């Protein structure tokens, strides 16, 4: 059977499974909609947390960034895995003992202020919408290739599916759907990795294979270094980023992880604080399987790509290339008119993506109107690395289709968690807690579902008009989370002296300066485009790493303001004392 037939079968089966689970586990109350009734087992919650955590950025984008950035891409591995450890050990058990539904709920009650709650809601919406843009982009990329539809059409299909089970089941439906999605995505990620590792090095363990020698006796990393330096690229195992930027990006990803509302909320779904710790341990194990494999896939993909396309006549190019070319996610411009693909340093195009025009070139290639002046003739969208890798390696069609199903599972699982954060922020933290405190449970549930509909529409727009590649877009969300939530949560747990004035001022300052920096240097919405260049970055820090600066600003402002304003009430200080007391930690506090 062909790739498309296999894709329809495997994706169809997985989608039917997700929808069936959503119907079976539909929410009947706000508690089930927000935190799955608080009765999820640690193992199931660990699986669901791993699926929630491993988004399209992890499944599609991370290996792509490592493949094209080499050593510099390691910041994503260090930041995201280190951040999860930080979250599991430092924050999750205490937040679970506090016993609230959402992060804004914790901040609003801990800082005894609806203003603090509102600022936290705004921050949650900023983070979630930025993050979900990457997921919808991932869905569009998968559908565009494997179902032969436009990227935008793929986004619409993904919106429909995720809305169905988020609208119907809330956190209860999402939790059990994510358990199934983790099984799909990890199987889809590992099968081709094992296949390619065996083909390339004879070693069935990808984590060992990419550091092994092939049949020619040359170590794979040495071979890739040689391929790249021969063509004028920096050696794959050498970094080009400054140590300062590497540190700040890694810290932003770590601290942003510990402040991500859609991950934190998962720890409210288990019955006890002990269960929160156990589920965090399970999740870390399940996450490590994918994260330790991603560097291997990156090396396999970059090596296979360079060996396949470099100096190859377009007339002899494999079928996978032209299939991806039809999606607009890969492009070739014959700048020297020799009919061969020249893959060299520099951007092949002007702008973020190729602009195709009607007609074919003399070699049969799709013509683009925005070819750059550089000698490089090949444009490759980084987000196709994992998806195209099995095709490049000529694996069986069912494996290629399986990877498509895994990519969709990763994107949809995280998108659902983010949409739930958005809907609960609006229905619970804004309407229930501030504007309509006497609203009935049934009415609140309806508002939560309508909020999810609105969130899907906005998320779809960002998926169609993303500000960058999947992983880089998601990195911005982590920076926003680091600069807003992390200091407020940490000081809320460990500082009895931190008051509402300090927390509010810190969140506004941290989120404000980080948003400004991203809007200026990443999106180009502010300032002169001629000065919004890497040469003018503050302290040499990239937009992806500036969340660390925002976090430091948040801490500094919060601590300063709190010292010159009144201490929190005794009742609030007692709450802070209580959530840090080990005795009785086996039972969740009920509020």
C-alpha cells in the first residue's frame, strides 16, 4: 500500500481512539472538566504529563533544530529536561498541597488579590497562545505532506479534532486521551529511529548508534563533521553561539518549564501529594525515552539529507523530495543553471519561506520568486526533519505513516492541554472568581466549553500565521513563562514576606520587558528593522533567552517593592507555612 493509504488507516484508527475515549470520559462537572475529578492514578498521570509535555516542538521541532544547529541545539535538550526536573522537585508537590485548580488560582489566593489573579490570567493567555501556535503549525505540516492538503487545511482539521475532545471531556477526557497519545507518539518516534540506527551503524539502540561507526569504519559524527566542513558549514559538533547566549537560553527554557501552566495543572489531577511526586517521576522516565533519542535522529537526518541531495542532478532526485516540494516546505532554486542541487551555507531564499510561482524550471523544479543572492540553492523547513527522515532512509511506507500519526498525537495532546488552560483561565479565574461568584456549576461548565471554542479559533489563526519554526515559537512561550510565573510561584511557596504589591509589580515588569524584546527582535513589530538585528541584541542575548533577564527583573522588582509595602496577612503567611510542612503531606488539602 502507498504512504497516503497507510496514513489514512493509521491516523484514522488513532483519531477514532481519541474521540472514543473523549466520549467515554466526558466531563459532567467543573471539577472533572478542570482537574479530571482529582482521581487520576500516578502512572496514568505520568503518561498524560509526558504526552502533554512532549509537544510538536519535542516530536517535530527539537530534532529539526538539533539537526540544523548541531551543538547549539543542545540548549533545548538541557533546558527542557532540566526544567522538568526543577518543576517536579521544587514546585509540583507544594502546588498540589495548596489544592487549587489553576496557576492563576494559586497566585490569586496566595497574593490575596484579584489584580494578581488577573495579571496571572493575562500571562497564562500570553504563554498558552504563543505555545499553541507551534502545535497548530505542527499539525498543518503533518497533514500537508501525508494527506496531500494545504498547510492551512491541515490546521483546520487539527482544530476540529482537538476541539471535539477538549470541548466534550475537559481535563478528564484530555487525560485519558493523552495516555493513548503518549503510546502512539513514543512508538512512532522510536520505530524509525531503531530502523535507521541499524541501517547506519548496525546498532539497534539509537542513543548508542549515532556515536558508533558505520560499515566504512568511520564514526557517524566524524562523517557528518566532514560532510559539513567540506561544504563550508561549521562542524556539526562545534557551536557558534556565545556561552552567554547558551546559558541564558538554557536557563529560560528551564525556568519557563517550571512555570508552564498546562504542565503544572496536571499535578492537580491526582488524589494525594505523594501521587504528584510519583507521577512526576513516571513522567520524567517517559520523557527521557524521547529526549535521549532526539539527538540520534537529528544526526541520522542531517547525514542522510546531505548525502542524498548534495550535488545531485534534480532529474535524479528521489520521489520524497518532490513530494515535500509540493507542500512548500522544501525548495530548490537552480542559481547557477547546472541542473544540480548545491547545498551550501547561507539562506536560499529571502524571507521566512519560499514564494512559489506558476510554471516549472528547465530541470522541472517548482519556481520560486524570492531566491536570495547566496550560493545556497536548497531551502529545507526544519520542522520536516523527523517526518521526512523515514522517507529519506527509504523505510517501509507503514513506518512513514506511523511517524505522521505520532506527530499529530504530540501536537494535539499539548494543544488540548493548552486550550484547557485558556478556557479555565477565562471561565474559572476571571468569571467565576471575579465577575460572577454565584454562578452555577452547570453555567460555569458551559462558559468553559465556549471559551475552548474561542481559544481553538485564535490558536488556528496563529497556526496559519506562525512567527517562526515550531521549536523556536515554543521557546518564546517558555521565556514568557519564566519571566512571569516562575518568580511568583517560587516566592509564593518559599517566602512568607512576599506580598501582593511585590508579586504584581514583578510579574508586570518581567512579562512587559520580555514581551517588548520578543516583539522587537523576533517579530519586528517595534523599532527600526535595520537595528533589530542580532548585532544589536542586548548583552548579546537572543529573544529565546531573554526570558531569563525578564525573570531576574521580576525577582528584583518584586523583592524591592515588597520591602517597602505591608507584609501579607497572618492567614496568608500561615498558608505558606502549611504547604511546606511534610506532616500530613499524604493527603491533599481541600479548599
